[in-house]
């Protein structure tokens, strides 16, 4: 990565961290209660290295294949890395996902939960799991429907014995996200789940105000992705 690009990347990263701290303070929450997942999907390893060198350890990827080729070697040098799976997960990639990721944020159907449960037993590796909720009940979106969430969460905990840490959502695109964030927090509270993964580049301050414990931020750190219409 060219020196100027690296400086710009680190500057954006610093700004995002400062804005997270500001939002935490504005919400009257304790410092350090929100963790940043730097979403490095489509970013090359040359773009994650400067962040690793700067001490950042938590990254998010949305495709198993891309994550495997980017991170398998990188992991070796950074033992305390926390790699989050934040994209749709196919059942046939579950073994690979459980061996690679530390957190799987997209548990969204019984077949996947069952596959995760058996992969966890087989590999003796327990990545923290999040249930993804389709909080706006949008037809094109992944995630468990809000009205099915309670039963599914219960099943994940009791029936499949998943190491469930919290809930994740992507709010509906064309409405104010605040209500969606609060709804996710309510569902989590009903089940005693403490982690809330919500908030992206455009809406993380609102998510933090609503109780997010993890924000997933790509564009504001790495810049506009090629796959994203401008
Ligand atoms: C890409 C992605 C993000 C990051 O989005 P930005 O708008 O680039 O910050 C967060 N969460 C999920 C699930 C994603 O796929």
C-alpha cells in the first residue's frame, strides 16, 4: 500500500474510533463498552496490515472463501485476532467457518444452527454465535423474522446448545434505524443476551445510543467498495 494511502486509511480509522468514543459518551455509557468490527470484505491484506500494526484485532468478513484466503496465513502472526463472519453462511461451508472464525454473527435458520452445533462438537472449537434478525421483516433480507425470533433463540440455546452471545441486525434501508435498533435490544433483553451487533458506517452513532456493543464498519474505514454502487 502506498504511503499516502496508508496514512489516509489510518486517519479514517482514527476518526471512526473517535466518533465511537463520542457516541458512547453522548449515550452516557461507560468507555470501552462498544467494540469495533472493522469490515474488511473486498479489502486486500495490504489494507488490513496497517490496522493490525496499529493494534486493531477485530475484523469482519462476509464470505468464507475470501476470509480463508486473506486470513489463514495472517492469523499465524496475530494470535489474539478476532475474526467475525457477518455474511450469509451456507451449511456446506460450516466446518470451514467454525475452524476459521471466532464469532459467527449470521445464525438465521434451524438447518444452519444444527450444522453449527455438530461442527462445534466435531472440531472442539466454539466460536461465539449471534442470531441474525430480519428486524424490518424485509422479503429480500436474511435473518429470522421478529415474530419467530423468541422460539429460534430458545432453540439455539437449549436444543442445539450453541454458544449464543447476542443478536445482529441490518436495519431497513429507507427508514430511520432507531426503532429497529431498540427492537433488537428488546428481543435480546428478553433472552438475557448481552451482545448487540448493530450499526454500520451510516448509522453507528444511533446504534450506540440504542445499546450496540459491536459496530460493524467498513466503508468509513476502508473507503468505498468496488461492489457498492456510488
Ligand atoms: C458490509 C457490511 C457491513 C459494513 O458496512 P459499511 O456500510 O461499509 O460500514 C456491516 N455489516 C454487514 C453485515 C455487512 O455486510
